[in-house]
C-alpha cells in the first residue's frame, strides 16, 4: 500500500499536516496532499483539532527518528487531533508493545494499520486523540458504524482471535527454526557429508588414479619408442663398433674399417630400397592408440551465460516446457554423466514423475533398479563435485519413489512444474485465469525458484518493463506515481527527462533515471491524461508471453488475441523501440505484432 492511500481517507476535517518525523525522512513527495491541506514543519506547539501529525519510528534512529521523540509528539496531541506513524520495522517485527502504553496513556486510538510497500518504510498506522471510543475502519478505510459498547466488544473479540492466530504462527515458526538447528547440529556432529559426498570423493580418487595410470602408460610407450629408435640408429652402431675396437685394439682395429663400410652401405640401401629390392613404401601414419580419430583443431566461442542451464531427469512434456524458457539438457542413464561434465549445468533437476512413469529412468528410487539408483547417485556426486546444485522436483507422492529422498539434495521442491502459458486457451480460460497463471503458476515462475537457488540468471528478468514519461507539473507527477505503483505488474524503471519529485518511486524500489531504457520491454506513457487500469501491463505481458510477439497493443477494431499487420503499440521490445523505425513498418520488417482488446467486454 502507498502512504497516500493510507493517509487520504483520514484527511476529512484536516487542514494542516505537521511533519514531526524528526529524522532523515522526507515524506512530502509521498503525501500528494489534496487542495486545502497544507504541510508545515513541527514547531513543538500542541497539535490540535484539524491537524494531523506525521511521526516515524524504526531501527535506524538517524533515518526514522528516536522512540522518545515519537512519545513526545504523542504527549502534545489534543482531542480531535490525528496522527500517522510510519514504521521502519517489518510487519512481523513491529515492536508495537513499546508504544502501546503511551498510546493508551495519551488517549490515542489506532484507527487503521497497514503494510507499506517501500524500501525503508514497511508499515503505517493512523491514530486519533479522542476522549471517547471511535468506531474502527474496514479494509477500505471506511468507518464501521456502531455505538461505544459494540465497538469495544468487536475490538476485544478481534484481538482475542488475532492473538490466537498469531501465537500459532509464532509457535510454528519457532518449531521450524528449532528443527533446522537440530538437523544442522546432527549433521556437524556426525562429521559425514552424506552418500553423495562420499561417493563423490571416491569418484575423484578413482579419476586421479586412472589419470596417473594413463600418464604412466603414455610415458612407457614414449620411452619404448625412443629405445627402439636409439637401438636402430647408425650413431649407436658406430659407437658400439668404436668401443669394441678400443677394447681389443689388435683384432678390433683390423675389423673396424669393414664394419664401418657395411654400416654405410646398409644405411644407403635402407634409405633407397626395401630389403626385397622393391621401392620402399612411404610410412603410414600410426593410428591413435584408442582407435579413435581426433580433431587437431576445434573452434570455440566463450560468452557470459545469460540463461539458466538445466540438466534434468525430466519427462518429455516438462523438458519441452522448460526448453521454451531456459537451456535444457535431458539426461539418459548411458550419457548423463558425460553431459553433466561437458555442459556444466547450473542445476541438476530430477523430476519424480520421470522416475515413476514410462521412460528410461523408470523404477529409479523404488529399489527395483539398483543400477539406475547408482547411476543417479553418481550424477548427483558429479554435480556437487563441480560446486553446482542438485534439486529433487517432487511433483508426485513421495512414497512412489522413497529411495530418492535418501540422496543428498541441495533442495527439494514440492510443487508441480507449472503451466506453460501457450498451453492455455484464452477464449476458454478467460482473462482472469491467464493473469493467475502468469503471476503464480507459470513455468517461468517455477524456473525462477531454481534460479534463486543456484544464483543463475532469473527467467523472470525477461518480464521487466520500463515506462517512458515526461511529467510537467505536480499533477502529472502525482498521476504518474499513482499509475506506476498501482500496476499489478509493476514496472522496474521509469525514464524521465527530470527525476525531481519522484522520490516515492525510488522508495518503492522503482528505478528512476534519465537516458535510454534498460529493461527488455518498453511502454510509452508520455500522455499522462490517459486512464490506465491497474491490469494494463499485466494483460500486455500475459499476451506477449502467450504469443511470443515483438509488440503488443490495441487496434481500432478491438481485435483480441490475434496477430495483426498493424496496431497502436503499447508494449514493445527494447531493441525494437530503440531502432527508430515507424510502427507502421514493423510488420514489413518481420516483427510479430499481437493485438489485445483495450477493455474487458461487458
């Protein structure tokens, strides 16, 4: 929620907003106060009826202000005054108990509390200084009509139920943390790295011994060849003849000329003709020892890896769905290890359905195919030796292959593999179903979980959108901020000529910058007078991911989910936007244009 959405429903009868934050916060760009409501700095005067005080409290005193300063402002509030406290703490870490006694002591009632979607502000609460119990507000900020007793009864009942729910959640969290700590202590106490690590150590030792043996054999073959060459060389024979003559000068000296002449004639005959008198054939090149032919040169290109690389024991459908988003190498029992070694995948994924259904890995993990279990353990060991992750994708009952859980996985994902958006029928499923799958259940979302586990490029980065705008005054700035932060598929950057006044976008995690957009997709919001629903970018990105088009937009005839020769582009690839060509020529240049209806049919 934005700060203005929390504040504005409580500005009735308020004429002045007093900035009493006292820290390093500058909340003016967040407020977007309506006409008739002014903002002034705190001058430590009492805050009276018709005024609303801005207070802050958080872990960073220099930024959020101190707790004592917040209490001092509460003490200056008079009946009829209101306040808005912004917290730097997260919702689950909010130390409201430190202010609760002060709120009660100064007769301040909390009317509404909500989370805030900013980097340094995580929650906010609207309070009122009152001498009588005020009715609470619903989710939309509207007061619930009631008398004092029923209001107090409702608050008391809700407190008991909320406390019950929060205590159970806190207990569950503590149990999980305790179990994780005990498991870690047990693993450290045993001093064992698991089956996969032990197998990996054995594999490494085996490879080292095999490499040493191969090197020794190669060395022996080289030495044997050198010995044979030396024994048949003329220099060695001449040397032997000289040594023999030196040892027996009387007999050797007489025989030495004849031996040297024979060596000279034999060398000429060996050089010119074969022993049988036929011309000596050219020596054939020796074949490789292992009988294989190897390339003397192979071209190689190296570039930064910009896509997630998956090596997987996967079903054919899952492999096809994954391959539309990332690089997939499907492993088979006979070549899995070779592929893992050669492709260096970011993650090894073993899908339970691929081990229990028909396919080359059938019966893996059931105990009925020990050779497959051993092969899979070797793959995991090879993956972990290279410093990469191995993930079990448990998309079925764990009891179907109980042996899989005994292997040393880096993570276990208990979920289906998602829905590829192109497998849906927009006419039959409806726009809401597409939005739901796009945001939570698509294959790209599932693959994003793998990317976060491995530190690989996130497939969801392809959904990033940049907004181009040129606000001219405060009204345009307020409208731009509202439209950007109101989108269900929020842009990641806003490109403007002047970023002044857009601090709220930066605080909400949206990059504000000058120059050219950097996101893969670009939308032009230069006309800020146009009404843009909060589902605009969500529907455009759904249509793009479903179609794979280069540009998505509207047509005068309200075409919906169909490729068209021309349209009014609302979303375009960054490269297409920066090309400088006219949208009328995009289709003629081979770019795909996809139309969606501007409004939902009534």
